[in-house]
């Protein structure tokens, strides 16, 4: 057992060093991340994890940037029904406050090592992954046509936040489009009782159509932004295609846990241990209810609830999350996020090659 463990450890380290050595080279000194809980790809870069802005008690270090993303965030300002009070506009405002504070701290010649250097704000990368909660949330009170009609409003608000960042000196924008929301177990469980609403993969057609429409507008905005200013660098990343491909083709390919292309350099043990197929494209790993979705809106992952008739139900994690694409009904598993990150790093899904 001990020797097997050693092999596993070496393989993990091997993967990590390959990621660093072969990923697209990032020359950004800092990353400022905005969005919802989807924005989980920053760790693919050769930078330390970003401290969350809202977590600024203790001794956080913001030298290499800051994370403004919060779970449940929307592009539109929060309202009474929102999960997160931090819409995109508030995140941008928090960033601008942070920047002002950094200028004060730098002027006072204190805390240099804890905050970004003056020029990091211009040289840094501004990352965005937001929109999923606007669209997903709208389906609870609106039909598809109404949502399609609202999408330009989301984009105007997004554009206004990006403009504020540009005006403050931001130049490098990395913008993720939104994934196939119609394939999330939570949405399928809530809106998919009528099977005619589902496509051949078991995903909600309407939700995916809204996501695609949003992405078309987002892409058009990215092109406009790139054309409008000579000094910006806009990277639009097609997360929708990466995730749809994963869900549609989960069993056809063996998805490596390391970036693609290195299987040949590794041993048979490594391949057996780490090159697993995904087995569940839609069903949640952590939830309650079992097949087909393992999702019950009454009880979220990790929680226990006593029903009115006295029955206790618990949403537990599955035995092996690495064969699931979906973690808790709305988020992807670590294994799926790793696959997504590896696909982003190929550069094949971005309009601009990252360099
Ligand atoms: C699944 O894989 C096939 C073959 O590589 C590809 O043509 C198809 O577009 C993929 N499906 C999706 C939804 O990406
Ligand atoms: C309580 O309600 C749940 C869900 O409606 C049902 O599955 C369960 O059998 C009920 N338990 C009892 C003791 O009636
Ligand atoms: C998890 O593993 C245990 C022990 O092997 C097994 O009894 C149980 O049925 C498994 N649970 C699931 C959800 O596969
Ligand atoms: C990128 O896409 C091209 C064309 O589809 C493909 O040949 C190549 O293998 C892809 N690169 C990676 C690293 O996946």
C-alpha cells in the first residue's frame, strides 16, 4: 500500500509541474476576479489563490489580486429575492474602493507586500464569469420569450461595469460565457417534469437556448469592446461549448485529470488510477433522492431536514465524485472543473490566443 501511495503522490506532482510548464504562459502580475461561484479557474494559473475581498479579516494578502466573486451573484443589482447582495455593479464598486485604498497605502509607504503595486492594475488580468444566475433565476418567474427580451438589459449592466473598470485603468479582460444551464440537475428537477421540454441529453431546451442567446450578446459585446479601444486585450472563452461537449460525450472519451496529451509519458498504473471516465453527466453527486437526478430542492448538499411527517432526509455526497460532472445540482465537481480548466488552457476555446 505504501508504495502505491508513493506512485500516486509522484503522479500528482508530475501533473502539477506539467500544468505549470506547458500551460499557456501567463505574464499577468495580478488577477482581479469577478462573478459568481462558477469562477473557479484561477488556480490554473501560476499564481497563488486569490484572497476573497469579503474575507479581509486576519491577514489576507492582495499582492497578486483579489477575488470579488460571490456565490449566487447576478449581473443585475440584487433585489429582495436575490441569494447574494453583491451584483456585478457592487463588485466593481468594491474593486474601485479597494483600488483607492491601495493608493493610500502605497502613498503611506506601508504594506507594499500586501497590496498590488501601482502598475499591477493596468497590467493585471480582469476575469469575469457571471450571468448564469440572472438567466437561471429568471425562469422561476418568466417564460423563455420574456427572458430573451431581458438579455440585452443584462448586457447593458455588464457593459457599464466593464466601462467603469476600463476608466479606472483595466486593460486585460478575460470573459467566460455561460454554461449549459439546462443541464444542471437543479434546473432539470425544477422545470423538467414535462419530458417534452428535454433534449436528447436530458437537458432543458429553453434554459440552454437562453444561455446561448446570452452568449451571442456577450460575444458581440466582447468584439465591440475590442474594436472600441486600441489598448484593450479581450479574451472571450467559450465555456458553453466545453461543458456541453463534456456532458454530451462524457463516456466516449477518457478524460485525463492532467492536461491533454501527456498520457503517453505516464505509466499504466497512472492511466488506470487517474484517467477515469465520467459516468454521470447530469445527476448530482451530493444530494437526495437517488436516480435519475439525486436532487431535492428541500434539502441542499450536506444538510439534513425533518419533513412535516417526521421523516428525516439528508443530502449526502456520493462515493466517488470524480466520475460525476455535477457536484450539488448547480456546481460542477472538482474533476469536471479540472477538465474545463484543461480545455481552456488549450487555447482552442478562446477567440484570442492567450499569450
Ligand atoms: C461530441 O463529440 C462528437 C465527436 O467528437 C462531436 O462531433 C460533438 O460535437 C460532441 N458533442 C457536443 C455537444 O459537443
Ligand atoms: C413522509 O413523506 C415523505 C415524502 O413525502 C415520504 O417519502 C415518506 O414515506 C413519508 N414518511 C412517512 C412515515 O409517512
Ligand atoms: C457507497 O459505498 C458503499 C460501500 O461500498 C455502498 O454500500 C454504497 O451503496 C455506496 N453508495 C452509493 C451511492 O453508491
Ligand atoms: C485544438 O483543436 C484542434 C482542431 O480541432 C485539434 O486538432 C487540437 O488537437 C486541439 N488542441 C488541443 C490541445 O486539444
